[in-house]
């Protein structure tokens, strides 16, 4: 017994000396497309990184070590630790990225999540395009090229005996034709070309001129029509065929005859849809066609409604003139994109607002002219348009002296951000951040980006947000800047192409607005922020 106790007393210190020493505890946290690696080091110890990919560390770390790396750059970390008495043997620790499981029954914000399911932002954008198309279709109904045709077409169906069935098929034919137009645009141009249409400065000049031509047509200076032989040929086809094919030819005839009124609306819609998504032109045309087809089907189902519908008259001319003013105002958005992209400075913000004020005041003045000579019902309708037009024009006036006028932030040239130094070169901004030891906010934006302007107006101008952004170096990178920088870019890229490449290659995204947070050494510290109009959401996202 005494011999056993003696042996035990001798071995206890040996077991204690052989106890595993682990002064370094590693952990990892996934932040978007990056991982934040953290080593907690016990007091009295210091850690040395022996090997980690191609990175070199020539210093010892105490208390804590933090490093943010892209998931694609992860590799095993070989390290050891020492105190004033001993050193541990080199160890290897590796962080393993967990497979993402966000549920394929939900919309994912990451582009590669769930096998590429469309993000919720894209869904909202597509819904907005459908709504715009539907509103455009409603406007087209009241033009002089469409409204007079409705009672004639419905009466023809009722007399023919097909009645409700034929009218419904006629409405479906209209939908088929216009949706086919949307599909044709997508097939001819493709997704990448449609995106180029929305940001290319030269194409935006073309859109500007196109909408000006449409506006002049609505003003009555000339009429945009297709050859009469087309509508005659289609009308003959409709009379000589039977069944659904005959109705389809009748719908085609409507498309040709109403072209002078619907072309400006459809053209504007397709321009707005360009670049939103591969489905955007088709959904826009679907919304337009559904609205345009509604009166034909509804009046066929309820013929008595035709007696209560307003008759064709001068009011349709007034309606076209109002649309002309709106087309003219909208055209400036595309001229502004080209002006900003090339740095011409021919359309400053104040001039943009002056023209918009003139357009909306022009609507009010035009409708107010000779208002005494119209019926009481039409006076009320006119006043319902006159008053908001003058109010909106008055709302824009303070913008001439620097007021934000956020309602037009999506269209007008951006307001300059005062009181903050902004870098427009990625490398220059990062170099300044390292020099000052400050974190970085990168704003990937575009001159043709509607949501970028909205976010700037509603978020970046907020006083609380501006106070927090003072802690950062702010880098604003326009992805559609067509100017070539003076540094002699070896790739022959424009400034926008260079910025777009940085966003794609380093942050795996090509959508704007897109905000990225980096520490002073260029490491990503939070998941990127996309579009929001809530300043508090943006503040909660900020890490510093």
C-alpha cells in the first residue's frame, strides 16, 4: 500500500505537467461572402501565425487576433503560442463554411441562394413594371385612337351573335399580341443588352429624342401611323377567316389602327422596363394588354354600360396634350443620365427642375384655358387635374434653391452631398482610409439607377445617417461612368467599366445600389446593404 501511494505521488506531477495547454481559442463568423476569423489569446501568452495561404504575418499577437477574409480565400491556419516559460507545438485550425439552407419556399436575397431563386427586390421591381404597364393601358383606353373603337367593336360582336364569348376572346387576343411584343423585345436584345439599354449613355440620348418625338406627336404637330395597307389587309383577313383566327386578326387590326396613340405609351414602358429583368418587358406588356382589353370584355358582358360611357369628343384631345407634357418631362430623365455619364453638364439640377415646373404648370394652364365653355362634369374632372398640377409645380420651386424635393429624386440629377469628402477612385479611397485608420463605405451606384437616387434622398441625407457616416471614408463608384480616367487604364476600360469589374470580381454583385463596409485594411466587415428607404435600417447596418 505504501509503495502504491509513493508511485501515485510521483506520477501526479507528471500527469499535471502533461496536461494539454490550449492558450488560443479560435472561432469564425460568416458575414455575407466573407468570414470573420477570431482568435482569443489567454493572458500572458502571445500567438504567431506560421502559415495562412499566401498571407504573411511578421508580428506576434496578444489578447486577440481578428481577420476578415472572403470565403473563397479560406485555408488552414498554422500557428503556435508562447509565454515566458514555454511554447506550444505548431497546430492547425481551419474554418469550414456551412452549406446555406434558406428554404426554397422563400425568396432569397443572395443571388446564388436556393438554386438562383429570384430575390424579393426583383419581385417588387417586376410587380412595379406590371403596375406601370397596367396604368399605361388605362391611359391608352382614353385616347382618340382607342376609345371610339370600343363601342363599335362590342356592337359588332353582339350583332354577330358571338357576344360575350367573342369579346372575351378578343380581349385574350389583345393580351397575346402585346405579350408577344414583350417577348420579341427580350429575344432580340437579351438580358445583358437590356441592361445596357438602361445605362448606356448613347442609348439614353436616343430614348430622350424618341420620347420628345412622341410628345410632339401628342401635342398634335404630326401623327405617327403605320401604312394604311397593313390595317386594310388585316381587316380583310378578319372577314375571310372564322373562329379564333378571325378574332385574332381583328385584334391585330386594333394594334395597327391605335399605333399612333399607343406607341408613345408602349415605347416609354419598354424603355422603363429595360434592364430591370429578363421578364420585365413581357410583364410590362402583360399589364398594358390586360388594362387595354378590359373595356372590350366588360362592355360586352354588360352592354348597358355603353349608354353611360362618355362619348368621343374634344376631351380626348385634351387628354393627349396632358400626356404630351408628361412624356416631355419624363424624357429629361434619359438626357440627364447621358449628361452625367459623359460629364457634359448641359442639364444641371436647377435647369431640370425649371423644365419640370414648366411642364406641370403647363398642364394646369392648358386645362384652365376655356374651362368656362365646358360642362360642369368636365369642369370638375379638369379641376381634379389642374389643382394637383399647380401644387406639384409649386412643390418643385424650392428645389431651385437647394430643397431636396424627394418626390423627384428618382428622375432629377442627384444633389451634391455637402460637408463630406467623397472619393471616386477605389484605390485612392482605400489608401486614404489606411492612412487615416478609418473604415470604408463603398457606394456602388449609377447615373441611370432610379433606386440609387431614392436612397440618396431618403437615407444619405438623414441627419442621423450623416453623423454616423462621418466615421467612414466614403467611396462613390459609378458603374455607368463612360469617361476614361486620366491614369491610362491598361485595360482600356472606362471608369464605369472598371468600377463594375471591381464590384463583380471582389464583391460578387452587379446590382445597384450596393453598399459595402470595409475596415481600414480593406477587409469586409458586414453583409452588403442593398436598396432601402429606412434610415434606421441603414444605421443598424453600420458597424462603426
